[in-house]
C-alpha cells in the first residue's frame, strides 16, 4: 500500500521527479496508531534529516494525508521523525538551518523570487516609491522607518515590497526577513489564540517580532479587527524600538484610515509615506516591453501600442491582456497582429467594463490571491491548493454576480452544475465555523469590488 500511496502522490499531485526522489522516496511508515488516527513516518536518509524534516512537514503532510486516505480509506494525521529520533516526539519547529540555500531562505520568508528591482519598470508614476524602496533596501532601518507604500490595486506595491526583501537577502542572507499579508497575519493570530497547529501565542510573536525586516502587505484589511490591530501595534513597537525595518503597504494613505486608532495611524506616519499612481502611456509601453522580453517574445509594435492605449488603470490587467493575446495566438496557431489582439481583448475593452463584476474578474483575483494561475482554476486538477480556491470562485460568482450555475460551470472550464452546487455548499458550510475562511472571503470580496 505504501508504494501505491507514493505513486499516487507522484502522479496526481504534481510532485516533480527531483522532489519525489529527494523527499518522498526516503519515507517509510514506522507505525500506525489506529485508535488515534496517527501514522508515524520515518525519514530514512540521514543527509536530509535536518533540512528535510521541516520541509517535508510543511510541503507534503497534507498531500500525504489525503493520499493515504484515498488509497486505504484511513483518515489520519501524519507525524514525521528522523531515524535517530524515531522514539521521541520532536517539537514541530526545528531551529533554522544555517547553510540552506538562498532559495530556501526566500521561501521561509514568503518571498517571490520573481519580484525584484531588476524586473520593476520605473516610470513617473512610481519613481518616488521606487527610490524610497531602493534606499530602504540598501540601508534597512537606517533612514525611513517605517516605509509606507500606498496605491490602487495592481500598481506594483507587492512587487516593490518583495524587491526590497530579495535585495536585502541577496546582500546578506543571514538577515531575518518576514513578508506577510495582513490577512495571513490575522488568520495566524486567530489560530495561535486557539492554539491550532501547535502555534502558541509566543511562537506567533516570535515569528513576527524576531526579525530584522518585517513587511506587512495590504494593511487596510486590519480595519475593524481589534485584536489584529492590537497585535500589529505591539509588533510595530517592538521592532521599531529594536531598530528593525518595517515596511507596510496599503490601498490608501494613513490619514484615510478613519476608523483606525490614532496611535496606530501616527506610527504609520513616523517614517516615509510614498504613493504609486496609475502608469502613464510611456510606462505602460515599457512594462509591456519588459514582460514581452522576459517571456521571450517579439511582438509587433502596433500590438503593444494597442494594448497600452486601451488598458490604462492597472498593471495587473495590462499583463493579463498581453498574456491573453499570446495565449490566443498559441491556441489558434495564428501570428500576433492587431486583428488577433482585438479579438483577444474584446471582453477586456468593453465600453461598460467599469462597474460590472464578471466571473473572469473573480477568477483572476482568486488566482492572484492564491498564487496560482487562472488556468489552474479552470483545469480539473484535484490538489487541495487548487480545489479550495476553485470552490471559492464558485461561491463568489454565486454571491457577487447574477451568473446562473451552468454559466459559472462554463467559465470554470465546463464543470457541470452539481459540481458548482457542491462547491458553493462546501464554502457556505465552512463559513459557519471557520474564522479564517470568513476573513479570506472578506478580503477577496474587497479585492474584487474595492468600492
Ligand atoms: P499591487 O500589490 O499594488 O496590487 P502587484 O505588485 O501585485 O500590485 O503588481 C501587479 C502585477 O503588475 C505584478 O505581476 C507585478 O509584477 C506587475 N507590476 C507592477 N508594477 C510593475 C512595474 N513597475 N514594472 C513591472 N511590473 C510591474
Ligand atoms: Mg499587492
């Protein structure tokens, strides 16, 4: 059965060959505790014991659990041990491994290696924010603390924040850095109060206070959440007093946080506040060129101009438009020209695009939120990382649009309407009991419809 389980994991859950060889092959079942539904698993490879234990736990526990359940029908939690410690129950968190690669460090800090200063196009709309970000990256905690970046959706705040963190880590991999969205911060705080996932309040605090650089993205979502505000306030004070860098982003300037406590607002203003505006035509062109170059295409100037002329408000949409044109050309096997671009973007550029919320918007926002692609959501992949966001799309389409069930199914790559109903039910049910899901749905709704 164990072989079957491993095989299932490899085949169904997109585990790369090298990932399979390195992490899954050395695993063996040590014992099964039927009464408590626990499967104890030993890692048989001393070379990966230290790095592997944490990594496997984080990345594969869940997949392993569902695979075991799928093959044997046995619902369980898995516990991992390294060989030398098979008898003693280890603390879930191991100390940081010093010499792990930069990639691992970035992963632990929740950083996206693709978002760097190199890939960030500087234009008149973001010049100031870019300069401030670079300055902070070059001398953290020395000049602007906190750095507060604000601006509308899809204008590059998150990109800039990751750029700072990636830059600092490249220069000094020993720096402790943590990136978090205020949504995740809130959810982890709730979990730590309830003592789920072995995280205690102390562990939670350490995770966020014990850093050289803390980045909190989309801070506006703490509005109305008392305990999160309180925790942010103390985290801020601890870090600031210890001369550690804090970087915050938001959709509005601190002054416009009407309902936020003054003491928090005033702290946000202690350092430097910079904004990012919508990109002008030149910047839009430059961003499209950069993206085209990075993806290895050479697209006719007329087409780039057409996109830059028609998609104005938001860089995420600008990128989305280019991707769509490229996708259509591949799909129809046609060359990229103006006709094709018009065809590809006809929904994007509809005159009354202003207000209406469409399933497409919802799919894009959810994909962005969960760091997957719209294609993943439309696919029939069954891994948890995709299934839940897909069900969330179903739920949001139902509650935010007039779209009939069948149509929602169509937007999601032709799923039948019972699948859609089940998805909606699942999320609705979860909302009754799961605070985290509530926060997430809340955040997503605001992202989809900011007004
Ligand atoms: P925000 O956090 O403000 O909503 P993001 O940082 O997520 O926006 O940016 C949305 C998308 O646009 C990302 O894919 C990002 O890489 C891209 N982007 C934004 N600004 C720039 C820029 N100046 N140069 C290149 N790409 C950009
Ligand atoms: Mg963002």
